């Protein structure tokens, strides 16, 4: 997945028609959601649920774990449905989804057209004739040819969907929008199977899904994947805890604005939003979105979208001293990323032939990461038509804790420096920095700490400055005993198996090398955060075990 950004030159001058052509819209909107009981819920309750977004790009990959409880005293069977809904509203050759052409082989009477080299909307409508809808029964293998995968397990036992039907119909939810052709082809998929249960049985359902993603945007690539929680047929009771897990740089979750939640972390960069006491209503849902290739006019320079945040569990960052001189990194593009977004309107699909996702113009509230206001100290801007990142107080201690979206596997970052390693805490005391310390508070425990030594802004800077030789972990509140370690003077990760419960800590520079400019820095401090929640830990192990077994 590439994130190379192109300058706006030429795009802004396009006419409305040409701008339409320049859109990233893939002509397809997709929404899935929770399993729901087809008829009576038989007293089955979802106590906890985890929705893990494993990927958000041209496809969305979900791992979903339901913690279920039979609240009754009878044996029984409940029929459940997995919903998937697709909407098509682009039918021009070269712009319509490939899926429409693939369906011409599966549903010959509906999707074969006389002339595929033109807008096929009217041809498809003619195929429907006077029918209000058309329903077909298919198999799970048929769906796989369309790029849609769905597997369901009760514990370790696979549950085969015994009935899969698709309903096609034409809809128009926005008939008065004269600027767009808002008539849309709806494709509703329902996959059904039976689940047997025993009296008072507590059991887990695991669902693994892969489906296409809505892609929009003209000045930026916008990926959108909505997920519906509530349906007309409901499970019993409320969901005690709903866990939404995702990579912080891969997606931003959207949740209802009035719901209570906690921001937690797992590992170095997986965010887990924990929503409490979710009383699911009809059509209520969550979603994930990502904005990539965020174009900003700055000359003709091709830019890489770079993001950086302080993980939410790291707070109250300070140090005994730091270098307060400003620093500029040239030819870089810093883009703000967000912790979460809030809305009470879950948009299922796009209307007309859009260039941007309508959701972003309808009151979406975005919330930035609140652990420390990194954006107050680091901004992207243009000077003399040259992009760059300005760092206020370039040696500020917060720069030891920022992590970035840099990925060695992503070709967009080839020959680029890691932004998180190019920012660092640099002590500002007289001398070489021996005895100085950086202080911080963790709101979650951590299993281990990784540290990159020195100032890694460039090879010359790294080699020309003093570096830490010995560091010491200290808790002012006595949460851990002091732990002293050597740290190597190479630009590689130093891993320390130090368990730190939530609390305040200091890392001291107990000994410092004698060579180089006497300013000692730590480029990056990373934590292996632990979400100490019994159900969550069991759920993660269960999902990972099932994922590896069925990969």
C-alpha cells in the first residue's frame, strides 16, 4: 500500500467534470455488522464483544469475537444471520467496480449487457424489467469469487452457512439532490446458520470476514468501512464491554457521540477503545476510516505522508533539562492523526457519483490524542515552497516517546528516515548530561521497554555527539526497585524486560560516553503495553490461535 502524495498543481484547475474523473471513488459502498438472531433470540445474550480491524485498505479484514451466554434453562437452536450490504452507484467503464463485471458471469440474466463499453446503468435497469427486486440463492464459494469471505466458528468448531441469499433492487434515498444521479443498485447478502446451545451454556462465536472497502476522495484517499451493531431482531440484554482494536496509523474508529469509552493500548501501537454498557439500538453502529495521500500544496515536491503520536498511556512527560533550540526537518510532510471520531449518523453508502466521502461534511467530530499535545510542538509547513517539519524546542522530552507510521515494508518510505527516530530528547545541562533524567507517567502497565540511543537525526549527528553508556530505571513511588542496564552506542533497538505497573518513572543517564559534542540524547522509548483485562487477554489468545490455524 503506497502513500506517496502528489502536489495539487493542475488538480485545482480542473473543471467539475474533470474533477469527477480525478476522484478515487471506486463506485462501491460496503457495510457489514454483527450476527443477529433471525427470529427469536432464545434468551442468548452477548456479554462481551471484540471487533478487531486487522486491515483497512482496498479490503477490510475483521476478526470478531462474541462472548455469549444462554440465560435460559433449556436446550435449543437459534438461527443467526451474518449481514453484508453492498451499494453500486458508478456504472461507467473504467470507473465501475470490477465486481459488476464479475457478476455478469454469475447472474447472466441480470448483469450481462449488450455494450460494456458505455455507462451500463440503463442496460442493467432494463434487465430488471418491472421487478421490484430479484432474490437468488448462492454459496459461500460464489461470494469468494467476488472478494467476500466469511467464516464462523463456535469455539473451535466451524459452522457452515447453510443458506446464503442475495437480494438486488434499485433504491434512491436522496431523490431531490439534483446535482447527482442518486439512484443506487442495492445488493443485500444474508448468510444464515443454526447454533445449538445447552442450558446456561456460556460459549464463544468467532467470525472472520474480508470484504471490499469504500474508497473516495479527490485531494486525498479516503477509506471507509461502516459496521452495524443493531438490527430489528436483537440479542437479549446489553453488551457489558465492546472492544474496538486497530493499529493507530491504519484507521480511526467512529463511535456514537454519547457513548462512554476508555482509550487503552496493547503492544506498541494497537489502540483498544473499550465501550461500556452498550445498549444496542436499531441501525446503531460504529465505523473505521483512514485518510491517506493527503495532498497539500507545497511546490511540486512529491511527499510521503508522515504521522507521529505519543501513545495515550504516556502522560506527564518532563525531564531534568532539555535543549530548547528549534529544529527544522526539510522535505518532510507532517499530517495530524486522530484518536477517534464521533457521530450519531452512520452513513451506509455514498449517493450519486461523489468525489469525497459525504460523511466528512456532515458533522463528524474528530478527537486528537490527548496524552500529550505533540501537535503543539511539531507542525508541517511550507517555507519558500519547500515542505518541512518545524519542531518547537527540538530536544523536548516528548520527542523521546513519539512513534510514527514509518514502515520499512512500505515502498513509500524507501530512502526515508524514520520520523520517530529523528526526533529525540536531548538534555540541556552543562557538561555531557551524566545524571540527567527523563520523567513520565504510565496509565497502563508495560511488560518491556525498548530504547534507541543517541541523536539519530543524521548519521553525522549520531556519530558526533555523546551517548548514554548506562541507564537506570527508577520509580519515585517505589513501584519497582532501581534497575541499571548498559546501552550500546549503535543505532539499533535496546530491549529491556522491565515490568512497570501504572505509575510515574524516571530513566537516568547514569553514565555517558566521553567522545563527541557534550549533548546526550535518547531518540525513542517504546513500551509493550499490557491491557490487564481477563476477558480481553483470553479473547486475544483465542482470536490469534484461530487465525493462525485457519490462515
